[in-house]
C-alpha cells in the first residue's frame, strides 16, 4: 500500500470524465487499497475519488468516522430527493470551503471490490460524500455548485474534506 499524492487545482485530471472500470483486476485492487490509505492519512478526510490521485477511472472510497469504508466501482446516483444547504471542502481545492446545496437523500448503486452490485440509500454526511465523490468522476468540483463567490470561504479551522 502507498499514500498517493492528491492532485489539486488547476491539475487537468480533476476536470476530465473518468472511464468505467471494465475488469476489477489486481491493479484496481491496488488502487483501492492505496486510495483508502491516502484518505485515512489525514484526519478529517472522508472521501476520495480516483481522479484526485491522477487515475481517470470510476472508483470512489468513502470513510466516515466510526464506519467501515465504502468502496464503489462505477458508481451512479440513481435517485435524489430534497435539498439542503451544506458546507463542503475538498482535498483538491486546498484552503477553502464553500456553502452549497446538496440533496437531502440519495440512492447510489455501483459494484463493490468483489464485483457484487450494491445499492446504498443515504442521507446526511454519507449522501453528501456520495454526491461529492461521484461528481469528481465527471470532472465536477463543489465550487461549480456555488451560487456565487461570496459563498466560498478560507479555511480557518478543521473542515471535513471530501
Ligand atoms: Ni473532493
């Protein structure tokens, strides 16, 4: 396992659409393990998408406090409902956090590292993390959801980073 460098803006990898994973082989398993280690290397990081470590494949990991890590391959949001304001930061947009709108709850589907199809119904922090990480696979960052630049703030204390 290895801790990978996390790409930050203006790295072009963050703005590209990632490709679907065709076969969950040993290189994908290694990527997943490295992404989990990279995510947990700094407290407050709760998610990571493969493009953030420079791999343009549709793989995300989510590690909420006190919960088992969630790994999703080729994930998609299949249902969104409600709307709420959240504060959000991203490892790839260092030094800032913003106030944006996210869904109240989402349903996501994808495959686990064994290739089994899974569906997750989520709200609160997990719903936010799923939307944030799946956005990364489409080259979208939370700053794209800002209503205006006044909703972007400099980080002064510890903020949850996705
Ligand atoms: Ni992010």
